[in-house]
C-alpha cells in the first residue's frame, strides 16, 4: 500500500488499537494540544464535543445528516 490509501488504512487501524492522532504528536505539539484542551474545557465531562454539529461555511452551525441525534 502506498499514498493516501496507506495513510487512511493506518489511521483506521490506529483506532482499532485505541490511538488518536494526538497520541502521535511530537512532545512540543502535544503540550500545545493540552493547553488548547484545557482552555476550551474539552477535558470537562459533557463538554468534549458537539456531536453532529459542525461549523457551516459562513461561520454558522449546520447539522450533519450523516450523524445521528
């Protein structure tokens, strides 16, 4: 496997092993990531994601039709 297909397969296989992209960050980038997580409150239970909601093209919110309620 090569190229985008190899990258995608590796990404999905990582999920099966319990890895997220943040697990593969360099140490300096991981520290920056944790600062953002703390600043945004993403480490607070119930405040980790907006499931099914993504920013729209004009900065508004739109609901994804592919993700359930």
